[in-house]
């Protein structure tokens, strides 16, 4: 449970994309890029932790938005689109980090990573809280039911007045944000951002 949080964060984001009938192959390398950006902002720029975290999450969201734009606006296959952005993320991460790890983070991050509330890491509890919120949104809100409806039938959803493209786009952006969450948490856990973090996930 202490170490499942990272893949769990990616799984939550990917689940919403899959529920709409799309796929995001870049989610793992998106976390790589967000890891490097977060570490660069925290170490090289010395930003406040809040702003560094927001920079990582924003980077992930932008990659998700790009995936959605290319797939939905131009009718490209999300399989092909996200395969391309997958390698783009690796390239950008390597350029920003110059091919090596960026670290070490400030001691406050180490204290956060070392904490064990109820015997588990803060990383686990953060992802668990996101999971609970995501489940509630999915099954008990109008937006969540739209996601499920689009996954069942895009055509029926259009006839019912649902903006299918908007729903899919929001889910891909959410997947990007969750990739950012994974990247930030992995960086805090390892105390450094690396261009190999998240590759293969």
C-alpha cells in the first residue's frame, strides 16, 4: 500500500479516459515530464512548494489538453496521438533535465515523504482521497453520469444533448492532472526528478 499510490494515481486518470472509449498511452511519460518540471522549479528556481506543485500539475494538464485537442478536434485516433505525445514527453524531460536527475529537494519534502500517518505514507492517503472523490463524482453527479453515458454510446449521448467532445476532452485533461499528481509524488518520494521516472508505466 505504501508504494501503490504512484500507479494508482495513473490508474484513476486512465480509468476516466477508458470509460469514454479513448486511451492515453502518454500518461506514464507525462508523469516523467511533470516530475522533471516540478523538480526543476523546486530545486533550480527555488519556488515555494505550492507553486512548484502547481507547475507540475499544470504541465500534466496541458499535455492532457493537447492529447484531447489533437484527438477530438482533428479526429485523430487517441492511440496514435498519445503514442506521439508519449515520446514528446520523454524528449522534453530529457532536454529540461539534460539527461540526469534533478535534486536534491529541500528537507521539508523529505520529512513529508518519511511521515507514516496510520502506518502508511501521505502519498497513499492523497491518492486514496482522490479515488474517493473521483468515485463520488463518477456515480453520484451529472458530470460523472455523462462520462458513463458517453462510454456506453457516443451516438445516444449526442441525441440526448451531451457534448461528447467536451466530456472526452475533460477526461483527458483529468488524466493529465493525475499524471502530474503521480510525477510530483514520485519526485517527493525519491527526492529528485529524473527523465526515467514513470517510463514504462
